[in-house]
């Protein structure tokens, strides 16, 4: 994982390329799904079957976003640990500044699409559902008992509430670990976190609370963060990720036959992905690995890096556009051109919004938690 954007930068170019690849897989899946009736006649043809097979990895692409998100947070923090009101406030400000502008644009663009398609009167576009999305409480509409669903049929918004939770929850976990759990072995803490993740899932089956759903997937994001510690500090977690890998394999191979759950499948696939990512991270600085990965990384960067720079905006905005193109019966090839141009525009949108100062977000978020949990050093 070489290829920094500039000397001394913590930004790894290939991470943007991987985000771009994941975003394109999600877009491909939704494009085929939305235009399913058109593509039915092509079933059985090798080019379509190949595209359809690739698109079926859309859930894995979202999981990969979670792992990359945790890894990227670790890179961005470096030695600036979130362990004081000042550092946590800066951390939260940067996270809010990163996620909120594009998210607000996505909600407004979704509302606009609802008016364009004469659907704004439907419950998905209600003010109540908008409020739930503004508060990042939406979960996928297939989840039984959901409090709120993604606004206005913009399905991908479900995962952004998870991301927002991960960002906000991480400093609290870090502080509690530093204050009370510092002497406990990381393997034990990770096993407890995994057990709590499964327990939160079990509780949600009885009484649904969105925060339990978010927490169940936190371990995937946190695994990405641990991989960043390996990359930056050389810390090793071989037993931890081996255990995560074995747990994932055992459930997917045998456990799902006794306890079938899409959520547990989701968690286990995320653990497997995080374990593989950790392995690659561990070996990434060796000369042999850099030789092996040199050309694949070069190709990946050439094809997907530019898209990756706008992957968040692409992910949040593409679905309403695709719905409108289908609603107005736009020719399929014209759709492809419009979508590709829109993806290029998304990179500009994301780069512009990142530069916004948004000083109104600089608030004191942490004083209460330091007092409530006695977290001061």
C-alpha cells in the first residue's frame, strides 16, 4: 500500500482507487436492478452474465467501505489520539464537515427527484421520514421493525447512518478503553466486542433499536481501524484476525444452517474481508509485496482513482438519478452516458464540499461525556 499523494501525506492513493471500484460495483448493481425489465432479454449472454455476477458483490462492496472507513480514520488520526475535549471536538468537526454537506445535498436531490417523478406524496418522502434521516436513524427498508427507512427510495442512504454512528461512537470507545480497559489483552476485548455485536443483533430481533443495528456492525469498522495501527505502528493482531476469520468461516459454512440471519451473514463477511485486508496491510511494506502489487495497483489507480475521489458523493447521489432516468424512459445507452458524466461530476462535488469551512459545526461536543464517564486524565 504505497503511493502517497505527496511526501509526508497519510493519504494512500490506492485507497481512493479501491473506493472507486467499490462505488462502481454498487452503481452497476443498481443500474441492472432498476433496468431489470430491459436486461431480461440478455440473460444467458456471457457479457451480461459477467456484469450481473460482478454486480452481485454490491453488499461486499458496502462492507469494504466500512473496513476502508475505519482504516482511513486511523490514518487521519496518526498520533492525534481522541483523548481530550479539544482533540475529540476537532475529530468530530472534521467528520461532520466531511459527511454532512454531501448528505444534505443527497437528501435535497432525493426530494427533487420525488417531485420530478410525482412521488413526493408517498410515505418515503414524508417530513417524518426526512426527520429520521436527518437524525441518521434510517436502516434498510427490508429490516423488520425499522424506525425510519432511506429517504425517498434512495436505498444506499441506509449505510450512511451506520457510518455516522461509527464516527461518533469511536471516541467514546477509545476513551473508555484508555481509562478502564488498558490492561486487558486486545484479543479478549475483541472477543467481547464480537459477543456484544451478536447479542445486540439478538436483542434487535426481539425489540428493534437502530443503534443496536449500528453497533452490530461496528466491529467491522473497528477491524479496519486496527489494520491502520498495523500499517502506521507495526502493531500485529495475528491471533485476533485469525479468530475473526475462523468465526466467519464457521458461521457461513455451518452455523447459518442452524441460525439463519442476513445480519450475521453480513457481520461474518465483514470479518472475513477485514481479516484479508489486515493480511494485505501486514505484508504491504515488504519489498516482495510491493513488487507483486506494483502493476495491479497501477492499473487500479489508472481506472478507478478519479472515481474514488468522489465515491461518497457517487454513492449518496446516484440512485435518485437512475430512478429518474428510468421514470422518463431514457434510452439505455443515453442512461449510461448520463450516469458516467454524473459520476465525474460527483468527484467535483465532493472535492468542493471538502473545502468548505463550516465553522458553525465547531461546537463543544464532549464536555458532558468527560464529566459523565469521568474520562479526564
